[in-house]
C-alpha cells in the first residue's frame, strides 16, 4: 500500500478507531525505551530540578515543565523554550525532560518545556493555537522564575520544530524570540516522503501521525503545516534560525529546502547535518547525540552573545 492509498483508507476510520490506534502507538513507544536509557535519565537529578505547572492562557490551561539548575544565578537568566517531538501525537516523555536537564546544565538557561495538546484528540490547529497563547504569557513566566524575556531562544524537536516554525510564520503571538533552533523537523507534510513506494511499518506509523494532525489532506499545503512550501517573501523578518538534521532521516531533504527558503528571505540561518544519525537522535541518545548536544549548546551560546 502506497501513501495515497493508505491516507484514503484512514478516511474510513471512526474517531474511536483513530484514538485506539494512537493510544496503542503511545503504549508501544514507551515499552521500547531501553533500560540503559532509563538509567541515564536520573544522572542529573542532584544538580537540576523540575517543576510541573499549569499556565492559564487565553487558549486554556497549558501543562509546562520548568527545568533549571538547583544552584543558579539570582540575576535574570536566559531562557530556552523546548517543544517536544512525536509526530503531533506522542506525549512528552522523560527523554524530553532529560534533554532539558542537559541543556540547563550546558547553557545555564532557565527552561520552559511545553507539553502541548496532541492529535487525534486535538487536531490542527489546536497545538499551534495553544503555543501562541502560551508564548503570550512568556514575559510573565520569565518574571516569575527569574528569566530574561529579552533573551529567549526556542528549540523544537521534530514535530515540535514544525510547530515552532508554524507559530512564528503565523505571527499571531506578540512574543518575539531571540532565535529558534529546529531539529530534524518535518517541513513538507503535503508531498510524499516515500517517493510513491510501498509503506513499511514505520512509514505507516508516520502517515498515521500526519492523518491524526490533518484530517483534511488539503490542510497539509498550508504554510503553517508544510513550512518548505512557504514563498520566501513570506518568511522575511523571522528570527535567526538554526536547522539541525540527521543524514539517515528521510526528512532531511525537506528541511534543507526550508533552509534555502529562509536563506532566500534573508533570515540569518545556519544548517548542520549530522550525517551518521537517525531521526530523533538528540533525545533518543543514539548515534551522534553527544556531538549534537554540544552543537545545540554552542548555538544557544552564540545567540546569547
């Protein structure tokens, strides 16, 4: 079954069936986390702390993790906002928290880790709208936790990177970040990632996630969904952007196309491909994750200068 045929078959599924598929995928994903990875998650407990809060916004109540070093400066600190991946469908996990702990230690930033609403329960554009409203509250959050609202950097993993790109293109939030770092993001959800070929099990999972997020296929051509389709003139004025990709990821080509669109728009841009890595390597702790972590920390430091 190719992509077109698979998407057509999804149209016949009921809401209950879609939710059942999503819940099963979430359960299976957690079972696949190796024990040695779980053990790593505890390594920074002594030097970092995590607080779960609910932030009331114009959208509703948003779940946010506040991650910081236990011993930190009393001066206003730079802020990193992390938006996790998972195909708009998979929940925030300990892997995401551990990434934020590492970034807190490596950069000295106060971290706000956004746990946005998921599809299929909340399809497009719910997550975008929630993040827009949450970003409007960032100056208040920064003041509450000792962060500097003038020095905020956004970092998105996979679908999180896609969401950040969509939020900034829409321009509906008053908040303006210093920069954004987008890691192995899906940048073209309209065209076929698989070249018209037969979908394997992973490919079907990917396409389920896309269908959960965009029930109406035509929505995928929207520029806040498929960033690489955005005309360069509509990208002007975006903040400095770093694109991080993985050479063994089938999303790499579309992320590169988006990079070129940003370049044509005059957006300050860096592009770095970790050639020997797979999708999600930064949070899944495989391949070149340590090199990738160092690179992201270096980009944060460069923007803060």
